[in-house]
């Protein structure tokens, strides 16, 4: 079992002796937490050097100079927060993620006599 947040980082024989931690954690590199497992970034926090917590995505902005963890909202979910992005094939309209009007697939089916 890999070390959890607050525990000393483990060592991996499989990855050349690199430091490892459990899910949603990474080995701290700051002077105050060096060698200790610390939480991965949450929504709104920087993800320039480590992965975001599970269920979040790292949104890159400003030509790649800035990156922030964001929540991915599915269709029907709210998207009016500062750290929320709609899932693929949806867009934010009036504060809700909705399916993109026409991806071109359904209209082609109709033209062929389909649905």
C-alpha cells in the first residue's frame, strides 16, 4: 500500500527509486514538507508541476504559462463558477452545460432517411 497524505514518501523499485505516494497525493518538495506526502491540487489551485486530484482536469491558459485545476461539469450541471469547464461536446449556456446544438451527425442521418 502506498503512503497517504501526511506520511513519509515511499520509494519505488519499479521507477528507479523515485518517491511515491498514494492516490491524490504527491511527494512534497517545499522546505516545510520535503519527503512527506501532500495532497494534489484541488479546483482553483495551480497544476503546473503536479496532477490535479481525481475527477479534476488541468486547464492551461495564458499561452501555457498558467494552469489551474478545474471541475469538469457534465450536461445539465452548472458551469457558472470560476473553476468549472463543461465536458467535451457540451458548452456553457445560461449557467448550465448543454449539448452542442449540432455536431453534424444527426442531421446527416436525417438526410439519409435515418432517424
